[in-house]
């Protein structure tokens, strides 16, 4: 079964390193202001779920799970492979399915991973993908904007609900086709990961959610879907 967290089909894995920066809009002439640096960016992030079903009903009871056992198991995988697990948070994902022509939903977790290399993060994500029968698992590593490995941005912004994200996707065909969707934490913080070339679109979409861009936390880095 297709895992809907893999929304941009291995082109891109939501959600959102940073400086007190002025973002040059890729492919345009404007600039976009971002918030001051978040110095707590972990060595790596993993976005994953143990769900293998496609869920299209926002009231589906499977979306109420807290993934507690999954949280403990993934932390064990991280430790067993030589890294150190950091914080973990629940996410409510809303993604656009071009096949179904409608929004799909996913309850997942984001895991901070410390003391891990690029290859180590890749390996851990691959273990998770295999163990939980996922088509792919998304990783993100914070990097300097000028790093040759930087190919994506992660945007985090407060004041967004899953319902608001759903409605904005339906109203914006370009965003849903190019960005695919995003995730929202239980305390209402958006996580949106996008290719660097799509930063102008990601900024526009984030602002359409009612977010003050000055409150958004924008991280540069490397994203990878690991199967």
C-alpha cells in the first residue's frame, strides 16, 4: 500500500541550517525574511509512521493513535545503530493524492537524531522503512545555506491547524501538486519540507495559511527519501 507521507514521490521527506537570514527568492527578484536562528537544530530528523493504509477520512479513528509503541521502537533502532535519539513529536499530516484527486491523512512522528552522520541517518531510515513496510522514510539534515549538499528547506511556523492546511491545499492547485502537503504538530506548528527551488511557492503557501512569515523558522539542508 502506498505510504502517503511520501507525497512528492522521491523527488524531495515536512516538513521546516538557519541563520538570521534574508532568503533570496530562488528564480525571482524578491526577498523573504525569516526568523532568527534556531540553534537547537539536531544533526538529523526522521519523519516516519507505521501506517500502511491510505486514509481519506479525517474522522478515521486510526488518526487518533499516539504511536507510543512506535516511538519507543524507533528510539531503540536509533540507539542500536550508534546514534542518540532526541525529541520526538506527533504530527498530523495532510497530503494531496494526485491518484485519488483528494486529500489523504497520516498520523506520524518526527524524530530528532543526534550524533549521526549522513550515512548513519540514511541507514537508520532504511531500517525503519524495512521494518514497518514503508515505501520510503523522509530524512532532513540541517546544513549551511551555501553547502553543496543543500537541496531543500524546512519551514516551521506556528498557528496552523490540520483543517486549515487541508483547506489551503484544496484551494491551491499549484501548491498541492508541487509541495504535496505538510504536517502539523498537536500544538499547531506547521512543518513543511520543500525542494530549494520551490522556496518561493512554499513561502506563498505558508502565508496563505495566515502565517506571519517573520515568525517562520526556515532551515536549509538536505532531504532524502530512504527506501
